């Protein structure tokens, strides 16, 4: 079942890079306080994700913060080393929290997994964005077609 507006974000262990080491964090600790914009990508370093999705949130971070957003987070079914390298490559700095869902547990708990085994990518996340207020989903933008149509930084900004 896909998460819906009004639902509480699942609480699972994720990883992020701190200096050069992965650190375990609970999703409730990084997504459960304040106003959070979470966006998910099918994979780090993939074309749409690297050319548009992540850069859009980096470039619009100040506008999102001005609208009351406390945390902007990106999550992908990738390992923390890949997410850390992708964040450095994209010059994310402290604008976007890069979260690794290496085993896809958060993605499955959200009900937003996508089988991409036909493309050799295994189980991944659907592309989406969510606005989360104190752990409760208040807006959800799931891409139903290929590309970046409803889950962009611009779409989230328009909804805030």
C-alpha cells in the first residue's frame, strides 16, 4: 500500500555519510521534526536525477527555506558511499541531506518501490517528492510517467 497524505512516515534505519564514514540514522530522527521536503530518485548519477531533479532542489533550497522548510532530503536505493559521492559531485553542501536506503526498506515501507530489473537496476524507488510536517505526510507528488513532471523543486514550491 502506498503512503498517503495524513500517514506517518515509516521509521527505518537509513545511512548518510559523515566525513568519510557511513552513519546509521533513523528516518524518524531526520524526517520527523519540522517541515521536511523529501524527494526520491531511482538512482544516483542517472541522467534525469543528476541533470534536473537533485540540481533543482539545490538551486531552489533558499526559496524552500524561505517558505518554512527546515530540511530538504534526497533518498535513493543506493549505498551511502554512492550518495556521498553524488552529493559532492553535485556540490550539495549542506543544502540537501543525502540519505541512502541501501536495502530499500524505507522505499518498501513507503509503498513506492519500482521493479527495474528489466533495465538491470533491481528494485528501486519511484520518483517522488513529499512534504512532511512533524513526521506526517501533508503533500505527495509521485511521478506516474517517465521524466520529471510533478516532483520537481518548482512543483513543491508551488504547493507550499
